[in-house]
C-alpha cells in the first residue's frame, strides 16, 4: 500500500434502496473532489482554582466526514440516481424528470485513488444540486456532497485499503 497518495481513478456509488449496482458517478471536474473531516465540538469546563487548563472536556457533537465534488457530465440515468425521478424518452433522445427540487439519497460509495488505494463508505447521505454556468467557459456541473453516516449493521463508517470492486 502506498504511503503517499494522490488523485482519483474512480468514484462509484449505488443507492441503498432498490437493485442499483455500484457504478461510476460520472466524469468529475478536475480538482473539485475533496475528502474532508471536521473536528468534533467540545465543551471545556474550567475550575476557578485552575483557570488556565480545563478540568473536564466533554464531546458535545461528533465531527463530520464528507466527500464532495462536481460532476461535469450530463447523463440522464445518472441524474435519476443523483436526484431521483424517472428516465424516459427513447434511447436516441432520453429524458429525465426529477422527483423533487432537492435530493437526499443514501448511498454506498467506493473511491479508488490513482495509486490504487481503496476507500469504502458503506453508508453516506448524498445531496446534489445544479451548478450550471450558461457560458462558453464552463460545462454543466452537478455539485454533490456525501456525508458519512454510521452503518445500520454496526460496522465501521469507512475503510481504507482492500481491493476495488469489479
């Protein structure tokens, strides 16, 4: 396993409902994918006798781990997976109609870096929104944020390492 890592070779997801299979999220806009975490919120309690150091620290709220980026590919089937709704039309001229204005879809996600490192997230909340600049300098963008959720089966929230899916 590499000790230094970079880039993304693939990003796949599948919805946790239905018969969806793990497949590509689509073309990612260059340098938009970010895997970040936010520290937990802590409450610190100080005693009058020792005002420079806390005597008790309690975690108020757990931190948050997110995977966010921009998809630059307008594919009707992928729009339905990201936003919900239905794909219609014909093979030559597909259409898509969203179910709602905003999306909240629970997904299973796998990211593989350029060096082959695999990061697996069994349960995330995917939220997507349009970022479409109607000009000649940008392409259509679908911004997404996936927030790590605790798996319902008691397993770990994410795993680094292992082999990519087929």
